[in-house]
C-alpha cells in the first residue's frame, strides 16, 4: 500500500435564480500533480446544489479510482471548496448533529433541512471515503487566482452555459410543437 495525497477541488455555478440551469466543476490532484477534471450540471438547480455536486462527484471519482487500484485505504485526502455551505458542515462537524436530527432543522422540528436528501447522500460518500483515510476540509476564498479553484470555476461556467443552451433549445422545441 502506498500512501498518496489526494486533493479534491470543486466549484459550482448557477444562473443566480432558483430552479435555473447550473454547472459544476471538479479537479483531482494526486501527490501535487493534476490527475483529472470533471464537470456536469442540471437544467433546474441552485448554486448550493451545484457546489455540493462538484465535491460529491469528485469524491465518487476518487472512490472509483482507489477501488480500481485496489488501494482504498491509508491515504491523505483534502477536500477544498470556496463554498462555506459545503465545507462548514464537515469541517465544523455540524453534519453529525444534522444526522442525529434525522436531517430536520432541529430535534423537535418537522421541517427538513434544505437539500436534506442530497446531504444524506453527501454524508454517505464522505463516510465511505473517510473509512481508512485521513480526510481534511479547507475553504478557500474564491476568485482570487488560486489555480485549482479557477479551473473548477471555469469548468462550472462552461457546464452552466451548456445547460442554459439546452434549456433554451427545449423551450424552443416546445414552442415549435405548439405551432
């Protein structure tokens, strides 16, 4: 088993409105070298969801890579984002309280935490990658020239634009059907 240092960088982008097209980007570095990048998006989303998806897909990618290498444990993994929404729950350990509240806003509340189902999925991914690995969380300031953050932002922006164009094409197709 070789101890490798893995960085998972992520960023999300949306049109600024709820339920609008958005994109996400992730960059994976291994032992300080760029390994691969990922991107995707959705036709109807929010910026917070895209921020979450960037890191979640990065974690899924790393889990797959470690499984293929048959070397899933003993690594140092750092998750980096400019989103406090993504980093805070894990770095500050809020997620364990949310889990104990069964993803509700508080113990006695019937109101679910925003994006509760996605947080559950995210938490499961983090538990999977944390099993046998040292994981740390870091929030960076966005848009200040950090290469990896800028790469993720650029990927997220391109993906957002793809999904914006796709949404426009869908609207045009629906209008044409009505003619």
